């Protein structure tokens, strides 16, 4: 009995590749020819082994084992009996079927060896016992030899003693997948052995793979033949599936390594050019803040959106680009899909953030944060960092935008800390915070600025002056119920008139008629450019100046507005609904009430004082010192209005009521206050309007100014102005700079450095202000930059550090403009 030897796989073990061409041809020829049974020169017998790995399945033996033979496999069994071939480099095993066999190795020459595999299906270990990554390799080795068709003149008898039966050799022709084990005298299925999974335990599931089939009497039962039953009646049987897997693995020409198309250098060049066009397009659109996609990007669309249209434009000016983009690009590599656009844009954003982080380095920085809803109603939080770079320039960099689920201070702080941690920015290096005036941001105890101040005591909160004052005055007005109601009524009156172009035209016509009447009565001055026709102005939610403009426009156009509303309320017929007439009638009632007229004039006086401050703070050349002076002046004017402005105000209100025939109450009568639960005889009309409305409204404005322009922030900003180089360093003060370092930044200046700082300031006072290179500087930002340029920052390094902190904390308009 002979055992076939395989051609081992390359890279797995030392094999025929190292044996030389003569030996390789000799062994491969033996595998393709038919071998008749021959007498072995050496017989070995070893106990059966259970192997766990592919390498343990093959056993290498150093040295020759004598002259051996191999029997090849051939479908034509008749030729096998007639053409026996001999080979010196083969492995032989005992002919006796009861003996157990193990693989041998015959060295072909001094440098290589041939591995012999166990062919007996009854002795070999199962494929599913191999490691997963070695199973396909084992299958290929067995497939090189094919099914084990062991031929004998007479096979052993088995079964009942009365009618014993044996395996028949001609079954190999009828069922080519069949294998015979001389050791177990059983039949096996070659494809099922290679590709079936571990038996599930069901009866008969392992008959042709593990135990073997020996019921020979069931083979010759016609349609009930056991072999036919194993094959199954359709293509969905387990045997058919395993045969299909066998064919697929055998078809090496269809393997992915052979089917996969390798890209040539030209393909790579074209792909890179196509990708570069997409990258350049994304970069340009992002830099110009243009939308990428269009409403209709289909091939038939006349406008496919900015991105695709830009790609078309680039292709129109370059034939090489035109040959690789859009319609000339392969369907799976156009690099124009929205997903690719976002991916490219995200990589650019990451590179920008890395550059910003490198620019910051270890410098201290300030946080500037604001949140708002986008078009999709999602809360987005924008983060800007303000710092001084190594060259002394103030930089404000937009670092990130983050979606937040809510706007509570805890959520905002958590998201900000995540962003700072991601970019490896230490919270303890924060030296300033700039937010709006919302309670969740500026709250003294639970606001965002308080939470960061708890982690870093030197992260001082300073609000934008103009925005701060606007919010302060708007918020203060809402604290007085009568004033809050007045602004709602004011918006209602204005919107009713200006929401229609026809009503706006009627307002202009009434205004012209009133001017003509006053001119005839000599109550109106005439002249070129005087008495221009105007319109009512709407107020914004967060702009105090817009409220002031709205109040002034209504006072000026009070009678024309009243006539328009009265005409709407009385007009019936097509084009006028009951709802519109009802709103107009309600607006007329409001305008004829004393409460409305009184608060209208009160807001005019109050806003006249604060509006001037708002406009000053909005001016780009406004500095910190003048801003603080304007705030102090505004507080004094408010106090003066509170103490001495009542008589003039009530006189103007009564005069206005008489002019427009509006009923006004007697100031000495009792006032029935239903809101404050006062009795009818406890308060007078004058007491209500003077103390419950007039005084409270002014006090709320003053309180908001004091709260939002806190003493700590004011002192910090005033000390920072001591380093301002404007007007030939006229504001320079050594004591203020030392106070700034010792009181507000003790962690950044040690005790020894504070003493050294005073010494440097004395030298600085006689050196820098008189140096021609430091003339005509307009901000601390210019001073920082000039110190670096002249290398004075090395001599006055502590002063340079104080200037940096001053720049990061004080967010005056001039510094911000120069920093950008």
C-alpha cells in the first residue's frame, strides 16, 4: 500500500522550492501519474496522533529514511494498475489496514525536504481542528492530491456473517468524491471533510467526515442509495454546498489576488490630480465662506451648486484636469460627493487647529465664548482664544464650534473643558473671560465665569463695553412691570402701522398734512432739509439704541400714527378683516391712555442719557479710560434725573396730553393699585407714577450699571491703562503696574519678581518713553510688538509679561482691531 506525498505550500515550510529543478520535476511528475501498489522498502508504524496546528500536522525528519515511493491520484483507475512508477524520494507505510500511520519526511538533498501528509481519511485530523488562519492552507494541500482512492483486489468483508459485504473499487468512478480508509474499512466524502463544520451531534451528521460509512448493503438500493442520499436531491444540500466551496477554492484564477486590479502609476497620478482639484475647491469655498452644495445637483441641473460649478470652471481652463474630473472620472473615484467634501473640510479644520495650538504654545490666553441657534435650531457654542504670540502680536483665533444640548453654565463649562483638553490647553493658563451678559454666563455664583474662576482665580471676567451696556439697559427695563408692558405695547403699535406698505403710505400722507397745517399756523420752522418725512422705527431685542429711536419716532409721529390706526379701525369692507380692525382699535386705546404717554416720555429722558454712552462705546477709537469716565458720567446723570427731573417730566407729559386731547388724572387723587395689593386710599396718583415707576426705573438702570461694570473689573481695567503708550506714555504709573502684578496676578509674579519689577519699571520710565522707536504707539498691543522687535523684551521681561496679561484681559476696541 502506498501513500501520496504533497507539494508543500510556499512560505509555510521548507519545500520543493528549495530542492532544485531536477528533484522538483521528479516529485511533481509522480503526483500526476498513476502508481500501482508496490512492496515498500521501509515500513514504519506509529500510534495515532491528534494534531492542533498545521505545522504540527507535518513532521520534519532530519536525514533520509531510505528508498520510498509515492502513489499519485488519477481519475482513470484502470491506468493506475498498468503503469506503476517508482521514486526514490517517497514515503511508504504499512499495507495492513489495521496499522496506524504517521507522516514521514524524506530529504531530497542537503538543503530541502519533502513533507508527507497523512492520506488515510480515517487517521487524519479534522479540518476544523486546525487554527482558523491555517485551514485554507491545509485544504489546498489535500486538494493537490485529490480524494484518497485506495485500490485493492479484494476489500475486507464486514456486516452480518450470513451475508457479509465489502467496499467496491468501481464506486470511485460513480462517485469521484468518495474516499476509502483502509484503517477503518470505511468510506468518506472528500469535499465534506474539507469544508464541513464541526458535527452538531445529530445522528448521521459525521458519517462521511469523522466516523466513516460502512453500511455497504445500503449502497445498492437504487434511489435509496446511501451515497445518493448523502449528495442530496437539490443544490441546497450540505454536500452540494461543500462541493461548491471546493470548486471555488480550486479556481485560483478567480482568487481576489488575481482578480484585484492593480493600479498603475498613471492611475495613481490621475487620482491624485482629481483629489487635488477637490481639495483646492474646498479650500477656496471655505476661505470665501460660500455654501458648498446646491439645491439641485443632478447632471441636468443648470446650477449644480458652488462646489461642482467651481470644479467645472477649473476643468474649463485645464485640459489635463478636464480629462480626469466629473464625467471623465470613474464612478467610484470622483471625489466630489458631500461625504468627501466634509472629510476634506474636516482635515483642513484639524490642520488649522493644530497651527493655532502651535501658535499659542505655553502662553497665557483668554476665552471669548458665545452661543446661538443655527438654522436647524441647534445650539452652537463658538470658542475664540485671545493671546499674545511670541512676536508680541495680539491674536484672536477662532478655535472651535461645539454643539451643546442646553445653555446651562454646567453644560457649557463641560464642553469648553473638553475642547481645551483635546487641544492640550491648561485651564490654569486662562487669564481672562469674555462672554455676553446673560445670567448663565455672568452669574456671580453659578455663572460660567464663576465656575472657571473657581478653577483659576486669575481668569477675570470682562464684558464687551458696548454690548454690556446695551444688555444692561434692556434687562433693567424689564424689571419694572409698567415699563415692560410699555415696550410690548410700543412694538404692537409700531408693527400694526409699518407691517403694511399701504398703511405706511397713509402715515406719510397724514404726516405731510400735519406739516402743512403747522406751517400755515407758523408753528413749524421751514427751510431746506428741514421737516423730512419719516417713518416709525422698530426696536431690537438686544439693542438699547433701537428702543430709543423707536420711542423718538413715535413721539414725533404721534398724531399721524393715531389717525392711521383710527382709520383702520373704522374702515369696513373688502380687504379689511375683523382681526385687523380689532388690533387697530386696541392700539388706538393704548395711545389715548395716560400710562402709555407717561412711560413714553420717561423712556425718552432715560434713554437720552444712556444712548449717548452706548454710541461712545461703539466707537472703535474708544479706550478704557474714557469708557470708564463715560460710565461714571452716566451714573451721575441718572442720579441727577432721579433727584431733580420729576417736575420737568410731568410737565412735559401733561402738555403732550393736552395737545393730543388725551385725558390725564389729577395727581392728588387716590390711585387704585391692583397689582401691589394696596387699598384705594393708601397712595395717590403722583406717588404711584413718581415712586413706583419713575424712581424704580432709574434705580434699576443705575443698579445694572453698577452690577455689570463691577468694581473689580473696573479697577483691573484702570490698572491696565497704566501701560498704555498713547500720548507719550502719559498714563504710565509705576505703582499701578506693581499693584496690577501683586493684586491680580500673584501666581504669575513671585515676591522676588515683584521687587525686580519695580526696579525694571524705574529703568523703563527713563528709557522707553524717550526712545524714538517707541513714539506714536496707539495701544498696549503696539507696545508688546515693539518691545519684541527692539529686543527690549529681554531686558524688561517682567514688564513684557505684565503687558501680555493686560492685553489678554482688556478687550478694548483698539487692541482688538490691532490684534486682528
